C-alpha cells in the first residue's frame, strides 16, 4: 500500500519529508507485526531482542553494557528488561566474582527453549520482503546504511 493511501495524505512538502514519514510509518508497521508473535507468551519485542543477544553470546556470560550496545532500541531501559527476564527465569544473573559491581548474565535453558519455539519468526519476517528481489533487498539495505552515515 502506498504511504499516501495508508495515512490519507495527498502530498508532502518534499521527497525527503515523504521518505522520513515513510520510514517512521514502516517502523511502526514492523513493530506491530512483531508484537503479534508475542501475544500470549508474555514477552515484548525488547525482551526478545535481549534474549537473542544473549543467545548470540551463549555459552559465554555478558554484561548490561554489551546488551545496551547491541539493542535495536537504544532508548530501552536495559536493566528493567533484564530484571523482567530474570523473574520469568529466561535469564540467569550472577555477581561477577572478580568485581562485585559487575553482573554477569547468561540465557537460561528456559530462555533457549523459548527462542527455539520462536525461531519461526525469522521465516515470517523473510516473507515480508517477498515483493522485493534479492537485488532490491540489498539495495535497500545499502541505502539505509548510507542514510545513517
């Protein structure tokens, strides 16, 4: 669906304004798409992101700083997200024996099992791009990287 139809706007001040609004609209569209997967299992997209980061580090421990650096949503309260994942027993938290101020985090077996159940999401997200060729996907990736430079 064209942006103009989706937000009922006939014209934009400039192509750049349309691009930014289009990116924002698409971001929220994707967020809603992802949120549907987590209904009924009591996790958020940010918690899912943390679990995937921890799975990428497994079997090594990591700390909050590493998670914060890798989060897709840099505005997230990483400490609060990890606290909730610890309460749900998806993450194990241990005080570092060498530095009591530092906390070591490790995805638990329960967290790994949950991610195995949710691995189908990767296939579903690939389907979002079904209207784009491989070349277009690569071009869009390159353009988005260039925009952020």
